[in-house]
C-alpha cells in the first residue's frame, strides 16, 4: 500500500492561500526590489509583534539565525556553547560555524528539552578543570524541541549564576509560550526557521532573529550583510545572510493564517492524546496555562517503535523520526564526545523509542481517526 496519509504536507497550506500568494509574488516581481526591501521590513515588524519582542532581523535560514545571534552576542572562537545533542544537527553546526565549541548536555525525560540539572553539573565540571583543558562556556542554546518550551525559569537561574548568554532555538516553536510570554523573548535572542515544514513556512529557506536589545539588533543587521553599517564599508566581519523579498511577501500572507493553523495543530494534538491515552505508549506533554506547546511535531514513545512504524506504513500512514541519532553519535561530530560530562543516558535511550505521527494543520478528522485506529489495532492484535 502506498502512503496516503503523509507525515507532513507543506503544499497543503500554500494551496489554500494560492491566490493571495500569487498576488503578493506579482507585486514583488513588479517592484524591482528583490532583497531586504519593504516586504522584509514589514515582515520583521509583524513578526516582532507576533513574537512579543522589540526587534526582529530577517536572515536566510534558521541555522544562520543561530550563528549570527551567537556572533552578535560576542561569542569568540574557542569559547564553549552548551546545548543538547537531541536536536536538529543545525543547532550544533551553527555553534561550530562561529568557531565555538559545542558542549552537549542531556535532555529531561518528560519534555525532551535541555535538562537544567545536567547543564549545571556540566558547567560546574568544566569550571573545575585545569586551565589548559578548560572550555570557557559563554552561552547556552535551549532548544524548544517539537514545539515544547524548555524549562526557561531554571535555565535562566543557571545562566545568571554562570554568566551565560541565552540564545533560544525556536526553529520548531513559533506559537509556543511560557505563561503569556512567547518563546524567543526569554533570553538575549531567539532564532526562528521558516523552512517549509516549520509551523510558519516559506517556500524556500528563511529565518529570523528576535531580540529586545536594540544594540544586538543593530549588530545583527550589520552581520547579515558583510558587516556593513555603511554601504561598502565593513565594520565587522559579516556574512551574506539576507532574506528575499519573495519569501518575506509569502511569509506575510501565511502569517495572517497562523492563528488558525496553530488552532488546528492544537486540536489535532488534543485528539491524538485523547485517543491514544489508553495504550502502553508514552505521550508528549500537553499545553497548560503555564506552558503552551506549539505542536510542531507529535512525538510518541514506545520500545516497539520500529514495529509500530512498519505497521503504520503498511497501512498507508507516513511517520518520521526526529532524530534517529543524537548529534554526538553522528560521524561528523564524534569529536564532541570528549566534552560531555558523565554521558547522556536519556538522549541515548530515547532515540530508539521516538516516533513522530502525521502533524500538519490540514490533517483531517477522518485521517486522525484512521491513524489512531491503526495504532490501537497494533497493540490489541499483539502484532
Ligand atoms: C529546522 C531547525 C533548525 C535550522 O533551521 P534551517 O532553517 O533549516 O536552517 C535549527 N534548529 C532546529 C531545532 C530545527 O528544527
């Protein structure tokens, strides 16, 4: 049987807005401004409003957003940046691209986001090492993985105690909040991705940095374009990470639909949780007034992950695994193992258990029914 319920469907949302998107595209084509123009500025302002931050700086991808946020915070080559190994490789790659050293930390067993206790233990350990071997950890990147906010209260306390800047990786978490504060404004800066399958998706690559700091925003505007503050004169060693007018115009159209999209994701997650609760599988955390989940992915956990995945596939249902191997177990990143304090038991264990069910706003009720029935059958038939 071929897959007729895909795991994700980035074209579905675009199709619904096709007319408005085509109008927006035509306007850009006729305008003659194709990069960092009025559409980008308007998107920056609208996104600042939506993310509850003072300034937003549009860049070319989520990875660039992380890298430039670190650089704007003054992170120097050789300095340490703590983050999780259970994340998209982009988080770690951004750290190495500014010459810094990723110091990998375990995740919390419930939220699968950065474990504050292990962060503290890791920082204390690195601080005690002989000077020649010591990594000076200057920043931490909590990843709001799957759309679930990390424990920012605890992380902020540790960051203050150890003098770290906080850069939030919000690539999967636009729409998430702690209390009434959206993610992205809970540290020095927040990095967002508009990769097509993210909660707010472009039709190509794009990203954004959000910050309340005017000086950080100014540094980011310079870094994204060759380090210019004046044309053709570089005051900093910047890069080319500009956003296209076309992507900005399309993102603005999609942003008008975002609240409705998010409501659909919330409803789908609630339906899954309701239907799957009786089964011997571990379900993701649900939203509360304290912590709002953006439901970028709906990730269940079971020791029988591979069999369940095959069963779903045989019944035409696509799934994903985010991610099959933690970053430090991937061939290019084995060198990071030496900086890990005491192993990463939760990280190493969960990657065999996690399974991402279909999740996108246009997923229909009867499809969710079929997915849940298929999972029920797997457990009741003792397959
Ligand atoms: C998608 C993603 C990124 C990178 O974003 P790109 O736009 O693909 O560069 C970074 N971190 C996480 C957690 C992501 O999911």
